[in-house]
């Protein structure tokens, strides 16, 4: 048997609500573990998948326990027992383990194990039992279907429990039919006493009555009591309790029924644990979607809206009055359960699209004067089953208006008109920041051009000092323009919006600024040339004066 070392005396504390789940193939190779298995064992999922399940076996566990488990499972029956497991770091934890075969088309294809925290009494009992087995002191104890048992005095009479219910009923009928014959024999003795042996009749009658009592009692216990027990277990399972101990004594019809109830109990325990995991993951996703700024809508395969995050609810709250201009019955508070096709003029085409599209689909629609950009993506699970669609909405109304406003300002600036400014009324957030930046950009560009004009006028008049100062001011203004454009570009990048027109406008302003820079550089070069010529003229003048 595999021995996993080292070990410590530190117990990993399991929660009362812990559900540790795993699946293996028929050879015990792990093919699935849940998150609590990973957390408790200390191994990563990559370290567990593909490894034999005895990776977590503790050295204190006797070989007899696992031999019994495999014998029980390979006979097609579920197994339950208290097990001590080892963590990756050597710590240990106790679990009450329930294992059942996974049946597919009548054939076992693997094993499902569900574990939870045992009681302290169970831990103490099994600690002593397992130590006795490890030290060879078990005596007549043996492990049977997960329980340590001793041979009983009435063990030889257990054959009655192995008789099927049907056979026992037939036996009872036969004995019942034999009793009248015995009574008739007694009557025959009264008529012909010389030809009759009474001791034989008495012995036969005693045997029949004894069998009648034994078989009848076992039949009552196996039917009434076990059916009542199975009914109680099923009632507990209906209330969400899946860990009641089911002990099966015999493998007749009632025994097979109890084994089936036990397997169902284990399977439902797994399904509940898995459903809890899925619910936790779904809650995590929904919570994340509710906190993001992207507007998200989810629809089923028929186009029915099943989810709206807070961002899209807020967007519809702002746009509701405008949307009602085209859709008078639109009510943002009653969208859940409504059809996503109500937003479209041709709903039939949208239904067909939702059923067939396999890649993200982008579209743009105008409702009530508002423009919305949509990106729909199919939702497909691991089995390639279509579950619906997720649609990202974006209200581009203000964005488009801003694009048009910037385009008009840039076009006017290209004609030499720097008097136009972006209106800031009603703008918030990024668009207000963009408007303020564009206004500063236009103002600074206009000032730069005016200063260039002043510099050229000063040069024309021969005022080189004034021209030099003006050119220095122009250079600083141009640098300011560059800084403003960098701020606008950075704000655009943070927003991650599809504002190509705004970027084009900024590029246009950048081109104009570069032209201004080139003009300034030409003016500076001209000033330097004129300054050199002036110095040469001054030298000639001094020469002429000296000669005179």
C-alpha cells in the first residue's frame, strides 16, 4: 500500500458545511475535484488530476479498509466509511466518505465520492479500530462495507436474510399448505391409531411452525421496517439532508432497494454540492457584472431578457423619455421577461440571428433620436449548447454630438476661424474634460498664430528684439498646445471609447500645430539671418566712420 510521508499531528479543521467531492475512473485515477477538495488537501488541481486517489491516503489507514471499499464497489454496491486523509503538508483531516459507482447505460464507468465532517464520536471510535488493525490486534474484528464488525452468535441463521422476498413468500405459502395436511394426519390417527406414529407428526408439525415463525418474522422485518426506514431517509433527502447512515443487512429485494437509496443519497449530495458551487460562481459573475461600467443585457434563445446589470438600468433610466418617442410602451422597470426584439423594427430577423450567430455581431440603432451601439455575442456552454446571448449596449448620442461639434470647430479652424468653442452646458465626465481641452487647444492655437503675426510684423519693421521675444512666446505656446493634445489623448485612452472622429480631429489640430511650429522655425531662422546681416552692416558702418 502507498505510504505518503511526512506526516504531522496537526488536524486540518473541516467546516460543518464542507462538501469534498471527487470523481475517479475505474482504476481510481482522479478526473474531477471540487474547490473544497483542493483547499482541504493543499494540492493544486494540476497536482491532483490524473493522479491515483491514494495520493491523499494517510499512513494510519489500514489496508483492510480500502480492500473492503474496493470489494464493495466492484460488487456494484455503494460504500460508506470514516477515513483519515493526509494533506500535502503532512497535516490530516477526518471525513465520512460516501462512494458510489457511476453507471452509464448499465455499466460502471467510474466512482463518485462525497465527503463531509464526521462526528467526534465516530473519529474516536475509528481511531482506536484502525490502530488495532495497523498493530495486528484486531482479533476477530473485520471491516465489512465500511464498518468494523464481529462474528455474531446468530450469524449462521443469516441465510434467511439472503433468501429473496419472493422465495420467502412461496415458503410461507408452502408451510401454510402443509399445516392442514398435518392436522389431517392427526385425524387419521384418531381413526386408525394402530397404523400411526405420533412422534413423527409432532416433529414435522414443530418444524413447520418454527419455519413459519422464522420466515414470517424475517419477512416482516425486511419489508415493514426497512420500507419504513427507506421512507424516512427519502423524507430527509427531500428536506436537504443527505448524510444519514444507511446500513444494509442482506442483498435481497429490500437490500437492493436500500443500496439504491444509498447511491441516490450520495449522488444527490454531489449534485447539491455542485449546484452550490455553480450558484456561488454565478453569484460572483452577477456581482461583478453589476459593478462594471459596461451596459450588459442577457437574453435566452427565444430573445427573452433574463438579466440587466445596473449600468444598463441607469442608461435606460436616462434615455427612457427619448426612447418612448419611438416606442410609446417602453417601460424600463418591466424589461425582465420582455423580448429583446421589441427594440427592433424587424423582430423576425433578430430572432433568427440569435438562433444562428456564432461570432460577435455589431450593430447600431437609433431610437427616439438616441444612437445606441450594440455588440451581441453567443453564450455557448462546454457541451456546445447555445444558452442565449449577451448584448453590450453603449449610448453614443452624446459621443456623436461631440464628434460633430469637434468636426465643425476643426473645419472652421482650417479656414482660419478660431472663434468657435465647444459648448460645455450639459456635458459631464469625459465629454466635459474633452470640451475644456479642445477649447484650450483652440484658444492657445489662436494666440500662437497671433503671436506669429506680431513676430513677422516686428521683423518687417526691423524690431529684432521684439521679434525674438515674440518668437520665444510662440515656442512656449506651441509646447502648451502639445501638452493639451497629450491630455486629451490620455483622457480618450482611459475612456476606451470608439471615438475615431475625435482622434481624427486631434490629428488635424496636431497637423496644424506642426505647421505653426514649422512657420515659427522659419521665422526664427529668418530672424537669425537678419540679425547676422545687421551685425555685418553695423561693422561696415563703423569701418566707414573710422576711414573718414
